[in-house]
């Protein structure tokens, strides 16, 4: 896809969202299935089911997906798509490359063995290895705009308001 085709594709959406800002508010959702067959949760991803379980460092077998890995994969996917869209819009040729995300977890926190240990990632590092002949200035702009418009990156960076609810379909007596 070239810059003009991307602009043409997105133009009606941009126009609608300018005229009717509330139409730009969409809800994405995910649902997981929890059964009684072990410590796991099955989530839908496109046309596939992904069974998530414990990471091997907390007792998992390593045969199931780790939700921490899935978070990093979501960041890679979003950053990669965003980078491609920005590069296309700015006409920065990218012949290929890689996007990588990694982070440090202190498993003492999630296992509850040290109250001072945080639960969750202490840090997340995102990096790009690009095959391009673009100038350093264009690459710096590309990375800056990718960071600015990457939904997952900005969500992690801006600490969204979170809520938790619980309902029961039946209650044991």
C-alpha cells in the first residue's frame, strides 16, 4: 500500500470522526473461558483459541501461552502495524525488519513470597530493527510517531482507569 491509498482508505473515517466525535469511541473486548481442568484460561484470538496457563517459573509446563508473553506480543503487533502505517503515510521505505518487546518480572510478587516485590512488569523495552535507507532524522520521526500512535504502547504508558466486577451464575450452599 502506498501513502495515497492509505490516505484514501482512512479519509472517510477521519471525516466522520471530525464531524461526529462520539462515533470514534469504540469498545474492543475479549473473553476467556475458565473451566475446572487445571490452572488455565482459553481466549479467542481471531479464528484461533489460545490456552493460557502458568509460566514455567511459577509452576507451569511451558505448553500453554503465558499472559505476560501475550502482552508483549500485543505490544509488538500494535507497534509493528503502527510503524508500517506511519512509514507508509510519510513515504519512508521499509524493506523489512523486526519489532521486539521484553520486560523484567519479579516472580516473587506474583507468587506472594515477598510483599515488597511488585506484581507485574518492572520495565518493558520496545525496539525496532529496520531494513531501510531512510535518514536518521526520518527514522527518529518514524519512531516518535509510532510511539505516539501505538494504542498498546500508549495504554501501558498512560495507566488507564481499570475496574473489576464479578457476577455468579450459581452459588454453592
